[in-house]
């Protein structure tokens, strides 16, 4: 469509020396400390609140495990080695090396693999499907995390008195609604307290665990992996299925990679090794010691570690920590949606930049509303964190497995690793990922269906939008007139030229935009200056230097061709592009009296395109409800002229 940017790999337009995305690597430990503190609040909120529910899930009534010392040590061993291998070895040591110019996350990784042109179209399609489904699973995670985190914190009120039982679910819903309602104000103000608040949380985790470990020091034997192996081998099905609950200790591991562009590798690693990892282990081992002491009498091992007089303050701190963890997932959903829009996998949405300093701080009302409604419905449907635990693991482990597969492609095709080296490492990753995923699949009917259903719905929207846009682009390309022919006709006809400038947004830098042909055919005039503006999305996070972002060419007869390139983590603004053209003297004669011409297509669903009828209707619905190009590109609405045409699909 003329009003939309062209999406896809445009390697010829990638700047020769682009500026890396994200903060420059700080020199020295002292310079990394402020960023590490910020990472505590954003990166580690999810994994940091997992002690609230992980061991409770491992020893619930459905697990089939007795709370004898051998079983407790076995579960703790699985927790310890899961954190060590998945977080330390997989993500911190290897996955974070696969950065797309400093940016991480599954769509950034997919964009990185897409820049390799040596594979067959079928292999490229398979990888794209893998990556898109992994991204779709993250939306399921984004719905479940706020619900289970806040609900598990509020359930601590039961330890105070059972009189609170009827109010736990309504209070949880109230907290969630409040959290989503304040999103429109941006995270800049809240972000200043996230890091210090999570530091208090992690210190509390360690302080609660140490006394229990001192009473039962034998719990430290769980670092021996033989206890975990023995649990799986000697408890049969129950030993394997407990992996579906153990995986809760590594939820949020993907955030280490996804938020890499905001903080850098060094600060994220510093925060993990100096605070997060030791504090998590001390709390998990403390809960294990309490279970060895109390056995079946222990109902909630986390909150029962807390001395009675400190229980209410601990619940308040836990609630704040879960809100912070939820905030990280909500912000991640915004960023993921923005990337999907820019890469052409999602219709345009309302993107509000909430900070004048940090470009990555955005708010998307449509996503916010969908998440809020889904979270509240989840809480009222499942009513207990133990019920939501069944739904949690599938989304996390599915995304982790897909990340491992995409990492293999990067290691082989971008880094040139030998096959056996890449295969051996990724096979080890998948051994954990697939085992966790298989253990969680058994909980499909108990709630595990939810993230799969969300992922299928999101994937269907993404795939339908991408295919529909491709079909429309092909249809419009067949009607495009070559630009030299059009300019030659102007030479002979000499149409009337009016004062001012006209900007025609076009999806292709080549040929005459159909909206320009319609305008010329019906109005019989042209402006003195005519700018053909195309906006392309590159497979890099950002093109930060405005001069590297814009190319201009004078075509004669008052015509100019401008190509603006943006990263998939950026939102283009057309007036800013024109201002930069003036500043760099790329369009020295451009008038400030500008009119913007956009094309609007009306879809007729009776065409012969290969899309199924129901997908045509879905694409038509998405097209009608997508945000207007005027608002998305920041164009002044009182200067816009839209010309419509019918397109058979």
C-alpha cells in the first residue's frame, strides 16, 4: 500500500558503519553498578519472584512427591542445576553473544537469521514460522506472569488469617487493573524505584533463607547433581513430571536476552552473579530446609519462612516485587509489538512515546487493554496461583526451545561454527528445553492450553497480516508505471503546477505511486515540488544517525525521491524526516507548505488470491481497524489528502 512502509531485508540500504543500539559498554565495575541496579528492576523481576510459587508447585498434592528429605534434596538439586545451566551457561554465556547490534530478544534473533541469504526459501520460511511462534508464545507469558505473580503475593494474606480468603481474588484483580491503568503515564517515574525496590526484595530473600539453612545445613548437599538424577530415576512418572514445576524457577530467563539492549551484557551479568543468583539460592535452600523440618505441615514454604511479626511487611514487599515483575513483562509486550509492526508482522497500532530521553519507553493502548482484560479474566477463572502454574511453563519452555534452534542457525551461518560444535551445544540446550516442555505438556488440559491458544491466535494474526500485505504489494506492483515514462509525459504535456510541495508516501522507491497517478488523473495539476517518500525497515534495531538514515535523489521536473531507513525498534515520523532533509540540504528547495497524499485501499474479497476465505476476512478486519497512516507516521491530519481505490484479494 502506498501509505505503508515496505518491510523486509533491504541489505543494500544498511549503513556501512551503523551506530550500535543500546548503551555503550561501561568501563570498569564501578561504572556498571548503576546499570546493574536498573537491571535488577527490569530484567530480574520475573525470575526474582519465582521463589513465591516454585517449591509450592513442586510439592503440591498433584505432584505425587512426599516431603521426605531425599525428595526435598532432589527437587532443590534440580532447581540449582536448572538455574546454573539454563541461566548461567545457556543465556549468560552463549545466547547473549547472539546480539543484533546490541539488541536481544527472539524477534531480534529472527531478524539476525533473516540477514543470511544462503539458505533456501523453504528453510527461510520454516525459520520465520519458528520465530513468529516463539514471539507469539511470549504474549501468553505476558498475560500469565502478572496474574500468577500478583496472585501468589496476595495469597500470603492467608498466612495472616483465613478471613482474607474471599478477598484475595478481588484484591488481585484490583491491583492488576491499577497497574494497567497507570501504564499510560510511562515507566520513567516508576523505573527510578524499580531497581532499589528489587534490591530490597533480593536482600529479603537471602535474609529469610539463611536462618533456616543454619538450622538444617545438610540441605546444602543438594548441590550434588546425583540427588536430582536420583529423584527422576527412582520416582518414575512423578519424578519426570516435577520438571514441569521446577521450570518455574527459570521463568524470566528469556528476559536476560530480551532486555540486553537496554542495559548491556556486563551490567546484566554483574547483577546476576553479585545479587540475584546467590539470593535466589539462599531462599530456595532455606525453603528446602523448612520443608525438611516441617514436612507436610508446611503449606506455603515461602511465607512460612517469615517471622510472624514481619509477615504483613513481607507481603507488601512481595506485592511490590510482583508488580515490578509484571511491569517488565508488560513493557516487553509493548516492545515486541512495536518490532512486529515495523517488521511487517502486525497491523499498525497506537505507539505513544512516554519519555523524551529513552526511545524504547513506549505505551500501546490496544495491547494494554487486551493484557488487562486477559489478566483479570485469568485471575477470576483460575482463582489460585497453584492453578495458574499449570499454564505457565509451556509458554516459557516453548520460547526457550525456539531460541535454541535460532541460535544454532546464527552459530552456523553467521559465526561459521563447525556443525558438530554448534549441534553438540544446542543439543545440550534442547535436552533441558524439551524435557521441561514435555513435562509441562502433561498439564495441557489443566490450564496449559491457555498459552498455546494465545500463541496460535497471535501467530495467525501475524502470518495472515504478513501474507495479505505481500499479496497486496504484488497486486499494486503490477499496476505501477515506470517513473521515467511518467516524467517523459510531463515533458510533453506540461501540466499546471501549483505552489507548495506534495509528499506521496509509497511502499516502493521505484515506480510511480498509484496515489500520484490518481491525483494527476483526476485533478490535472501537480505541485511545484513533489517528493516520493518511501520508508523501509531494516533488520537492525536502530539507525541512530539521522544522516545515515536518509538518502535523496533529484529526478528533475521538481521531483525528488527520498528513502528513509529505520530499525525495527524505531517508529518513523514523516515531518521529522522532512526537517532532517532540509537540515542536511537534501531537499534545499522544499517548501514548508506541504500536503501529504496517502492511498487507502478498499479490499474486495472475491479475488483469486491463494488465501483461505476466512483469512481474507481476517485480513480485511485487521486492515479496517489498523491505526491510520496519518497518526502512525505523525503527519498533521489537516494536511492529508487520501485517495481510495478498490483492490481484489
